[in-house]
């Protein structure tokens, strides 16, 4: 029967575990010196080797002929059915009854080997009552008992439990470690893997070897046993790095129409715009690190500002915003930040390194370049505020994106509320983003009048 790659190639010895040298050294030395603690907590992200290390440790402590802290792999214990080890999934066995049953069984000696080993996966899922029942075992454990607890969220464990375990933190694997494993496992699994594909899969694995192996397995099905860069891009819904760099260049040059056309075309071809956000962030981060390593400069500053905008885009996507809309807002935002400022054209920024070709121009400070009087777009039932009030109001807005859209807006005093009207639905959509709304509300509160705020499209607006 076929087994998934991550199961078929699970490490069987401490020496086979990659990227976790500290945890391996601690556990191996404990076996070698026969100084085994009663409880170990393996904490780290998914796919970093927590369960694999726990299983190796369970065999090593009961091995009949350990070799320098490693399980021999040949004795009856190492090759047996694992009668000395009990694996518990705390996500589905999280109640107090399961822990009480565990306490009853823990009193008895193991049928084979020195230790009865309990591997508790996702231990943070236990209920408070279950943790309290487990605590007694951790306080006064029988000499033949060993707990190996694994979790991705150690902060959810009670401090009383944490203080009674030896905590080993497993780190995300480096891309070089994952790529090396891909090159080793692929030939053994009968998969022809190109160099570029191995590097791309390692990057997509995001520190998780299990995720990388799952992706390799998926790609092998797409490519009929041969995996190249094109196959990986197709399987993940990603685009080539040069195509993403072209989009980032359009956004950096504030060419919103071309960026919007590019996004529409890629979506029509089936590109995953959410995956595009992650890929774009990765590219800008690498580019920014390289620029800072070379001494920084204008390109590093531009990438830093672009990364901030992409981070907001990623946050909007995580909060459930439709991906196409989020990208369109990001593309249009640059045009707004440049075109909404009538005073900026008359007073261009002096040339400097930060304003060189390829960087995004900075927004002027409102106090240095106050906008002109607001356009007459008052509500039929309210009174438009004066130009002086509008300028003072803008000066209180510290949020760059909020200030950019408000410079095109009209503030109207309705008596019992404020009305902020925009000339287009696009500007209104930006203003209704949670962080922009909060910035507008706070600015009005700082004006000394904290009435409710209503945002609309002005009469005649699109």
C-alpha cells in the first residue's frame, strides 16, 4: 500500500533529523548518559520534527543495545509493535476522563523495555480539568514513566505544567536544509527533480519539511514523475518571479491603470491572487535584505515602503477581504497619494537620494503644504466646513492613507453628526477600511467634537 512521502521517509535515528541540532543533542546525551527526565516538551511550528523526535526518543530509551545514544534499529524493541509507547492525540482525547484513564495505566510497568512512554501530540488542546489531572503525574511520576509532549502553541500550556518539563524549542528549518532533503528524498522516491524546482519547493515549504514533502508529492503527480519549476508554479498557483517583479515595478511607478490591467489578466488565467500576495512579500523582503546588505540607499527605502503596503494588503486578506479588491486598492493607493495633492505640483520636492528614480515620492506634511479650500459638495441638510477647519482637520490626521483620501473629501456639519463625502466610490472604499475609518474618527475627536461620523459618495459622484 502506498504511503505518503513524509511517512515513508520519517527519520529513524537522531542523526537523520535535520535542522534541530540543539534538541537532538539534548535528547541523545540524555540517553547516552542515562540521565532521562520524566517529561520533555517539544515546541515548534508544524513540520519541524516534533513527533519524529518523540518517536526516536521512545525507541532510544527502551532499546536493548543503544549505540552512542541512538536506537540500534535491530533489536526486538526497535522493530516491535511499540507496546512500550502510547500515542495520544490531545485534539480528540482532551477531556479529564482520558487523562484519568492514562493515570490508571501509568501505574503499571511496561510490558517491554525500561519505560512506558506517552507521546501526547497537540497537548495544548487539553482542557483545564485535564491539565489539572495530568499535573499530579508530572509532580510525582512513577520511575518507569516518560512523557513526550508536543505542541505548536506552548503559550497555551499552564505555567505549572511548563515548569515540570524540559522544554526544547524546535525552529523552522532553513531553506538549505529543506532543499538538501528534497535532493536526497526525490531520487529515492523515483522523482526526477530539477535544481530550480528543489529551491522553489524549499522556499514554498516556509520552514516546514512536511509541507515541502507534501508539495513535492503533489508536483510529482502533476509532472508524471518529473518536477521542474513550471510544475511547481502550476501546482501552487504561483507566478514566475519576473512577472511578479513587473507588477511590483508598476506599483512602485504608480502606474495604476497598467497594474489593474495586469491583475485582471492574471486572474483570468487562473492565478491565485492570495498566493501572489505571499510571493510578492517574499520577493520584496529578499530584495530589501540584499539592498541593506549592500549599504541601503534609495532602493532599500522604496522597498521598505512597498513592504509596509504589502503587509497591510496581507492583513486585509487575512481579515477576509476579496483578493482582487485588495490588490486594486493597493494599486490605486499610490495614484491617490500622488494625484490628490494639488499643492505638491506647485512645490516639488528637492532632488535627493530618497527621491531618485524608482522610489515612491513621499507625502508632504499637511502643515507645510495645506490643501486649498474644499470643493462645494455640501449635503442638502448640512453646512460645509470652512477651508481653515478642513486644513486643521487634515493636520490632525497622522495616517498617510487616510490623509490622502481626505484631501479629496468634503466634511459637512449635519448638526448631530459629521458627514464625510467622497467624489467616487473608489475613494469611499478606501475610507471604509478599518484602519482608515479609525484614523478619521480619532482626528475628529482631536478637533474637540466627537460626534458620529457618516461617510458617503457626494451628489454627482461616480
